[in-house]
C-alpha cells in the first residue's frame, strides 16, 4: 500500500484548505493513511510531518505496521499526548489551524483537546478529506477487495447446504461464519442476515432462532473482512416450489438489480444508479416496497462513501467500489434482495461478485 503517497496527498489537500494540520482519530482513516490496525491511536498530520500516537500495548504492533509517520508511545491517553505535542509546536504550526474529524470526535473529546492546547492553536471542523480519498480504490485495494469478495461468495455454498425446513436461521449463520473463519477471514463484515418466511420482509433481518418454514423466501446477506477489506453480498433463495407470484417478485428484483448495474459507469451520479433500479420496480408494481437505498461504498468499512441513493450527486469515478442491492419487502408476507459488489472501470463497471443470480429453489 502506498501509505507515504496517501500522506503526501493529504498534506497537499490540507494546504489547499488553509489548514496547518489534521488530527485523525477515526481508526479506519488511520489504517488507510499509515497501516495501523490496532484499536487505540491518533494520527497527527501537519504540513511537514506526521506523528502517530498510541500507548504501550501497541509498541510492537505499531513498529511492525506503521509506515510513514514517526511513532510516539504515549504515557497518557493518545489524544492528550497529541494535544500536548501540538501545544509544544506553538508558532511553528503557522496559523495554528488544526482540523478535526468532527463526525468522529465527541463533544467531550474536543473540549479536552482544546483545554490542552496553547493559545495559538485553534481546532477547526475539517471536511471529510480522508473519506473522500478513500472512495477511489487503488490497484492494491481492489486486489484485496476481490479476494474478500471471492471468500465471501464461497459461503453461499455453505448456506445452500444448510438451509432446510426446520433448521433455524442462526444455525445457517453459524455454519457460514465457521466456514469463513476456517477459510481465513479476519471476521464477518457485519452480523449475518438470514431472514426466512415472513421475516424475509425485514431488510435487516439478522439471523434469529426462527425455524426456516416449509415454503418461502430466505434472504441471505453476508460478507467477510479479509486483510482489512470488507465484502458484502446478498442472495435470496426459495424453500419449496415457488409460485408464479413469487417468481414475478424475484424477477422484478433481478431486473432492477441488472438495470442498476448497467447504469454504473464513470460520469454517472449515484442518484442515477439508484433511479435505474427504482424505475424498474415501479413499472413492475413494487415501487412502494423498495424501502432503502440502492447501495453504498465498500472498503475498509462495510458502509462508506459514496451513498447510492435518491438525490445523491456524487459522480462515479474509476476505482470506486459500490454495492448494488435493490429489494422488495412486503410486510407480513415476504421479501427478496439481490446484491453484488461492482468496481467502476474506465468504460463501465466490473461485477466482482461471481455467484449466479438465478432463483434457486431448495426442496426439503
């Protein structure tokens, strides 16, 4: 990973916004900028240098992982140590305007930092500079995402072998999660969703103790983290023999998902991708049952920029990796969703998820 290049580009972005530094406290952003994967740390980036603060628990890990910044092992809280370092710099910081990640710093944390600063240093809410940089993935990141997607997709075979009438949703999830760990995943990207029967109408129906019924849809939404990068996919299967009504619903979701995938290309807004899916579902009579956004960015976090939703104006660029996941949810009856991860290319997009989207019927 080009950590030094990322730090340099961030320093250039700070100069354009007339900031003398940025206090990075969001751990995924720290990981992106210098490689650290621990649970405690603060990265301070100024115009000329960068310093990573952590505590003694991470002395060895920081020295093994951190590339670029100087490492400072704090005797007190890392945030307080960073504030002390800023105060010691004084006038060498120029105007003393230090940006903070306002969405990731609590009011009390900001107050504590401010109280420790010298009079010449001022905290300013900074734009989401690191998140903006993270939207377009480089070659190494796409390779890691591709590997994560492939491992995650392999778990669908486990789901197909386990889903049967009478088996509980958590049993299916447990088998998938065991296989993920056995195959080398760091962990799951999120709590596995296995939602069957009437529960398939819950967009985020995490696996429960409910038994899979003899007939109905089962929504399977899952992903893994591999070498720090997340994957996310959804497939919906049918237990029993699907009726014409069930086939119509699934076909509508499939058409909407394909239409949205085909809309993904450089220069298109994420709102236009969302609209491509909604237009199909509206035509098929299911528009009011599509109750969430069409997708989201994926990378070091399972949900990151850009949002693929109504009235979103972010323009797609090569290297962006997003999900495309329309669904239909009819309360008290059933639901279905299909989700792929796609990477924006120079001329269109590449679907990373390799799994077939044909409707699979499982007979108990």
